[in-house]
DNA sequence: GTATATGCAAAGCATTTGCATTAAA
DNA sequence: TTTAATGCAAATGCTTTGCATATAC
C-alpha cells in the first residue's frame, strides 16, 4: 500500500481552506488515546498559535466530526471529547470516578451482531461498546459499590 | 419469591418523602421501552398534576438516578433520556436519523468481557452496548451512507 | 478579487441552584 | 413541630451563531 495521506492532505482534498488555526487544531488532535475536550484543544492549539479563539475551535471540531475525521464521544455528563482515531475500529473503557478514558481493541467482538428478532426492523450501521470501571488510580480510594446498570456485571 | 416491592415502596423504604409531584413523576416513568427526556416527563407529570415544576422534575430525576432506580441515557447531542427499566440487563438500539430508541436483550452477550491485556488495570463494573442504525420509518427516506465509526460495520 | 474563516460577544439549550414558601412526616 | 420538598427565577456550563473584519485561494 502507498503512503497514507495525512489529515491535512485529506482536508485539502475536500476543499478545506487550510488556515493556521485549523492546522493548530489538527496538530493537537493527533495520536492514539487522545480524547480531548474543546477546552483541551483550545489550550493545546494556543501553545502553537496563541490567538486561536474558542469559537474557531468549536467550528473546526464540528467540521471534522461531520467529515468523519474525528469521533465525538459523550461519556458522562461533562463536555464532549474528541478522538482522532477513526481508522481503527475500537471501543472505550471509561473510569466511572475520574472519567479517564482509554481505547480498547477487544478481539472477538468484530463480528458482534444483534439477532434478527431483536432488530425491531432497524438496519444496523454501527456498534459502540463502553466498558465502565474504575481505573488504577481511583480503585484504591473509591468506596462506591460496583453498579448493576444497563450492562452486565463483570468480574 | 414474594411480591416485588413497587417503586414507591422502595423509595419510601429509603426514607424518601413521597409528595404528589414525585408520585406523578414516578408514575410517568413506568413500563418498558420508556426513554423520556426531562421535558417529556414534565409534560406527562402535568397531565396528572398540573402544578409540577421543571426544577422538581430535574431534582427528582437526579435523585432516582442516584438511587439506581433510573438509568440516564445520553444518545447523540440532545437532552438526557431516562429509562426506568433497571431490573433487566439490556442494551440499546438507536436510530441515527430520528433517535428513536428501543431496548434490546441480545442473548450471548451476558458474559461479554474484556481481555485482561486490554483492561489497562481497570476494575470493570459494567458494559453498555449501543447499536446504531436506521429505524423502519427512516431507512426508506434516508440517503445517508452507513457510517464506519467507533464500532464495527454490521450487515 | 472573492468566497470563506476568524473572533468577539451575544444567544441558546439543558441543567443546577439559592431562597422564601409550603407540606410531609 | 421539624425537616425536607417545592417553585420560581437567576445562574451555570457547554455549544452555536450573527456579524464585521481579515485572509486563503
């Protein structure tokens, strides 16, 4: 396979006007296990280009999500988080205490489906799995009992 | 097994002060495939008791969620939805177009785990699976291509 | 040169909160 | 009687938008 086009190349190919602000935002949203809020992105972008505005960050994030270049994650009640890892199918593991978030790539789930008699006539496009638990830092101090919510209790 | 205590009995047992407002909210949040927003709940509660306020609805919803009597769902960017079906482990199927939401109980997922080498030191408590697709009403009119997002493309 | 992005400040929506009043226990 | 819930309205947090200015193409 040839060299994969970079994010900016793909954006240019879509007719995106590449500005310093957008370049800064794109640069911040690079790598694995990156799950930044809009404020995080603003902060990061400003270390590259101090005069970026929050409105531009939001506009850029929205464009990137619409283009499918960014995943918008909503874990818990806080602000949205943005994940540039759109290439590899993956799921998420969230700390119920501090909301630390990591990507997981569980094998054997790739062909996970939903039985026909459970589909209610829907045409399936996608499956998101959120594993909830307590991260190494929180599990020591936390007194909360494990929840038995929507999902399945797991040991 | 004896008769299961009703929601209001359980709430009273927890020392909850049972007011007409709370009774109205609890009555609205009854049944299967119930996934109401706070505004929906207000509307429903007002058909029972016209003077319920939105603040009380929000306070009551929050209490019920904290008590584990209600599930708070965040699908898409809209307002939270509340699901009284806490007794049976289940997952959700969401229409990406109209956001219609149904409960699903896929067999064979009950013992779904996450391999140790993928746990990043987390202690798992719960797994939420969101199936995304287009419902029977939307699949006909929708021109959107299936997305290949976080999850796995499914036929 | 022209269409589009920027930045600011104001608006918007969902949700929470302070506080005086009311009511459950 | 006491303690807690209600309702209003104001405050909050996140996100979007209108518009004049600046800039990539």
